[in-house]
C-alpha cells in the first residue's frame, strides 16, 4: 500500500506547494499592477468579469483573487455589483489551470524539464531583491507544480491497477451528487480546487475513473473552491461575508446546472471531439469544466445587479458603523487598509460634527450622549486598526497618509473630549449668550461636512482656518468680558465660570475641526502625490497639539 500512497501524497504535496509558491510569487511580482487593474477595470459587471477572469488566469488562483476582492469591497474601492462580476470572472479564469494540466502536464513529461526552473527560482529568491525575488519564487513554484504532477500521475497508474475507482457511484443523479460531494470534500481538505481537479485529471488519464465520474468530481471541486473565501470571511466585515456568499451561490448554481444537464454537456463534448478535434479524456474534462462555468456566466452576468441586491437583502447591513469596513485581512494590503481607514475616519468625523451640531442647537442630550458613546467605541477601533497597519519606513506613498491619519485621530480624540464636556453641562448654547459663537461654529461645521461628503476638504481648509482663528480671538474677548462683569456671590461666579468654560470648549472644538479636516485632506492628497504636503509653521493650541 505504501508503494503508491507515498508517491501519491508526495506528488500531491509538491503540486500544492508549487501552486502556492507560483501564485504568491506572481501576486508579489505584479501586485501593484494587478490591484490597480482590478480597481480600474471594473466599471461595469462585464468589465469586472473580464478583470476577474484575466487576473485569476495570471495568478493561477481564484482564491487569491477573491480574498483580494474581499479586501477591496471592505475598503469601499469596488461596489458590490462590480464585485459580483469579478467573482464570476474568477470562477471562469480558474478553469485555465485544467487546460494547462491537460494540455501539457499529462501529455509531456515536464517535471524533468522544469527542474532547472526550481534551481534558478530558488537562487533568485535567495540572491535577488524586490520583485525579482517574487518572480524567482513563481518560477520555482511552476517547476515544483509539474514535478508533483508527474509523481501524482505515476501514483494514479498504480492505484488504477490495485483499486477499481470506477466502482464509485455512477448512472443517475443520486450517484452524480454523491461523487460531486466527494469532489467537494477533496477540495475542502486540500484547500485548492486546482489540486483536486489535477488529481481528477490524472485519475481520468490513468483510466482509474470514467468521464461521468470525473465530471461530477470537477463540479464538486468547483463548488469546494469557495471554501477559502468562506473561511476568509468568517469573523470579517459584512462586505466580506456578502462577497463570499455571492461566490458560493454562483458556483453552487453553476454546479447544479452542470449536474442536471450533464448528458447534454456530454453530447456537446462528443460533438467537439468530432468537429473540433478535441481529444478524449483529460482535454474533454477541461472543456467540460470551462463549458459549465461559462453557462453559469451567461445565466448570471445579465442579472449581476439584481443578484447583488438579493445578496445584500440576505445579509443586510443594519449597523452602518465606521469600523464595519475594517477587516483584518486588509492589513496584508497596506495601501487598501489605509484607504479603508481613511473612509472610516471621514465617516467618524462626520458623525462627530453631527453630534456637535446637535449640541449647539440644544437637542435632547440623552440621544446625543448615546451617539457619543457609540462614537467612543468606533474611534478606538479605528485607532487600533491604523496602529496595526505596517508600512515600509522608506515608502513615502504609504507612510505619509498613515502619519496624516494619526494626526487626524489625535484631533478627533481631543474633539471627543470637548463634546463630552459640552454634554455634561446644561447651559443652553442656542441662547443669546452664545449667539456670537453659533454662526461661526455652524459655518465651520457646514464647510467640514460638505468637504467630507464631496472628498474636497482641501478646497475649504483655508476658509476654515480663518473662521477658527477668528472665533479664537472672539472667544478670548468674551471670556474676559464675562469674568469682568460677573455679579458678586458664589452662585453667580460659578455660573460665569461655567459659561466661560463653554466659550473655551467651543473655541477649541473649532480648532480641532479645522485641524482634523486639514489632516484628512492631507491623507488623500499624499496618496495621490506620494508624499505629505508640507505645512509651514502649524500653530499649536493651548494643549500643545498641532
């Protein structure tokens, strides 16, 4: 028994390691370009499908595409309707590996000829720098993949001689479903549909199973490949869960179509064998895989919009929290993580401004206090997330926005303290005593909220600075006047001090709104220009914060 189990396990292991190295290496070699392409060319579901298919063919891993996609959706870089298109394309692109294995791996003994690639790739990984290290890892992975496939193929020939795998269920829908579940289990255990399909192709090529059984195994593998996306979504954001669910539903639907219409697909394969010269065996199985996924694409793609809305209804986002987009999987993509945290900070800033606006208008304090407690929890989560984003110290394109975000968080935290102070006193801020501050404060709030919603904060920063400094000078004068004219008696003095405290809190709130807006604007500009725009002699407030 060990004579075939050992080469089978070793061949499968080499193939899996080779696939992982090749996928990781290709992603590392072209990571920036692939990520930008995925974001840029997803304007419509059709373009998104093409992008997902091409990128999956390039990196040879639908799981890598979907896990990256989940990060982009969580960060808000891609809409969910476009994400559905990418998911559909990733499933179609994943069929390319079957053609490579069937067309080259099983027909030509590439394991021996690709051995030099393993050596060259290993030396590049050890000696090269940057992207060339990643390319070396991809080359080594490519060589190991075919070396493992050769070993696996030899093991399958021994298994075919000892065991009659063709005795697996066959002949009806129940049998097909049973074999499909075996294929799903194989993929779940191996964590790679490509490995499961390669094993199936090798078994078919060796004559260990017949075509119907191999087809059902491939359907199961296609459904099982969604497990990686599901696992990455566990404990993730609602956006990650929606993307994983869409991936599962599409592949499951395509698999059901394949099982139900398997006799029809068999006829199409036979027709292609006669009229298009398609080889029987492994090549026919690869064609079947592509055909049933393509049928799923044709059925689903025109309804990508309604399908995405259906998934959103299945998994509604009731909370609307700023931290809902901050999935830990984003930390592996620092640029995407910074975009997600920037958007979360902008949402938090808008909520803080809304609470402040409500306090200036003397709205119900209990409602504002509840909102502020929720804000406290959210700002702490965002702060923790930004603190865990690791960026290379020499990469200004990433370091600059992270610094800007930390400054923005600092001013949001200080602004939060002012809001707590203002909510704890019962002074009416909409009264005549604060009329001098109400209009200026409202103007600063309106400018900041409009800039946040249009992502054009930079255009109003100078005007906000003038309003904030003007309010500071006016608040200083009002404090002096209030204390100078305070009536004698302890109750009157206490009331005057409370009023002057409110003057100070309003003045500092305006300052923090201006400064946090400045740094949020810098965070966006620095990602575009690759560096943090300088600010000459930034002023310090009374607490020592810029």
